[in-house]
């Protein structure tokens, strides 16, 4: 396979020129970037703790992890690691020794689950870097690990059936047991029943709570309304819509999940139409949720999710079409949002990126929070930020591309 490389020539100088005059709110910007062509659709990206390497998961038909070497001014693909099925969500263990990959059922792991990869071996090019897979469900899509390295959580998107006939699940895995048992099924503690189509996972820094986004509420919820949202039927040109219920954020008590996963959900809160991602900021006091099918980024007061759900919503910020990944950057001055536009199959349809002023989005939301936008490739999906805050990585799922942005090239144009 032939990889191409575009060197960032005079990146900071160009960024400074472009940012010489402050743009007006929501101005179209043009940040410099390096585009890494990939052999398949990239789902997620994550860096090593030192930021020298980037791992990118790729879905079918590639079923692999791309290993990319990040240098001072450009990045270079160095190798690929085959996974046992289509690779999606990524998480890194504390200390950075193991990469965890959510894999759909396929190839040598029809049951799906979470595959373990030895990071040191992956960097060294060792063919034995890919380890075993803890089986959970063929629809495994996202993975998270508690900061204390004790529990692994896997979102099983359609474990209850495609039509939400039953609750879907988040599997709970004993991390140390998974390592000692060779990633056997014996390390699975149990399953947490959640709402329909769980995707996003976020664990609080004290390993106390897990937050799960679910694209639709169960019919048993008190706030269930089967016609509350307009939901795309699927990719089409033109897009066709149907009515559906709001989605939710489920709050899981992790201490309970260790011993009794079936009863560990302590709150279910409506969270807009088709929420897909959740991230935590402000010392885990704020949860940001991408409400994909209402084109909004929502901010919630985490304390009120449990104590006063009706008052938990802090702000609503309109962004682009079908937002997914969101990433704070520049020391939490801004948030980048990937607007996937994933259901528009008409010629020329692509995604965009919204750059939000963090403080404005949190305090009041609204259109004034957007300080810049730019075009992206087809189906921009998820972000990663280098540990030193210098680079933003964006997976462009429909373009088979990883886009890499020097943070200063964006910040200079929107500040």
C-alpha cells in the first residue's frame, strides 16, 4: 500500500498571517492541515501518552489499526495491525501500556467485544501486538476504561435488537482478570441494561460514575414520546425522515456496577434527539452531549443529572448537521465539533466543523457561541487531541482520511 505525506511547510507563519485580523462570529476559516490517506474508513483516533504515535481504528472491510508516527511538523504512517473484526471505539489504559479496541462481530471474533493491543509491541512493529478479545456482543461500538484501571465498559449498540424490543447493554469487564485470563469471557462481570442504541461513554476522573448516551429512550420511560423527534430513515438523496423518541443519558454508579451491574443505573435523563457522544469537562462537573438529529451540542450540570434532572440542562448550542465528536482545545478556550452530515447522500454533500467559544457555549449557548466554521471531508466523525495540546486529529470516515490540524492554525483565526 502506498501512503502519501504532506509536510506542514511554514505552518505557524501561515496561521499567523491568516489570523492577523480577528474574524467575525461564525466566519468561515481555512486552517492548515495534513491529510493522511487510509486504506479504510477511520472511526476513532487516540494518541500514546507521549504523543509520539497515533492509533486510528478502521472499520470494514479493512479491520485494522493504523499506527502513525507524529513528528514535530508532520505525521507519517508506519504500519497496520489487523484486528479480529471491524474496529471502532478506542481507549487507552492508565499508564498507556494497553490499547483497547471495540470490535464488531466478524472474521475471527464473530461475537464482537473488546480487543487488547500491546502498545509497546505495536510501536515496535511486533506481529504479536494484537492480543485476544473479550467477547461481549456483535454490535460492540465504543469502549472506555475507568481511570483506576479496574473496569472496562463496552457499549453494545444493538444488543437488545434493532427495534429496541429490549434494553440494550453496556458490558462490564474486570481489566486485570482480562489480562490474566488471556481475554477470556470469564473476565466479563455482567451487563448494564440501558436505553436504546448506547454509543457514547465517559467515565468520571474519580471512577465514580459512567455516563452513557443512548440514541432513543425506552418506551417505559415516563418522558417517552414516540413522535418527539424527526429522525432520518438512513442515508439517502434526498433524506427521508420519520418520527421517533428523544434519546437519553444514563448515569451508572460504578461501585454498583462492580457487584451488581443489572441495578447500577441511577438516573435516566432525556438528552435531545439521537445523542451519540458525551465528554466531561470542568473537573467532571459538565457533560457535553452531541444531539445528532437536532443539530445541537448540549451542556449538562452533572450534579443535577442526579439531584435535579429538570434543571440539569445548562445550555444548547446549534452547530452543523448531524454533530458527533466534540473536543475542547487551546486550554479549554474552544470546542471543535464534527458535523457529520452523514445521512445526506446527494452529490457534493460533505461534513463541516464548528468551532465554539467554550465559555459562551457553556454559559448561554446559542448561535453566538460559534466563532468559526470550515468544510471537512465526508462524514467527519471523532476527534483526538495530542497530550501537549498542539495537534487536533479528525477521522473522516467517508473519505478514508485522518486530518491533522495544528491547533494554533485554528486558534489564530478565531480568537
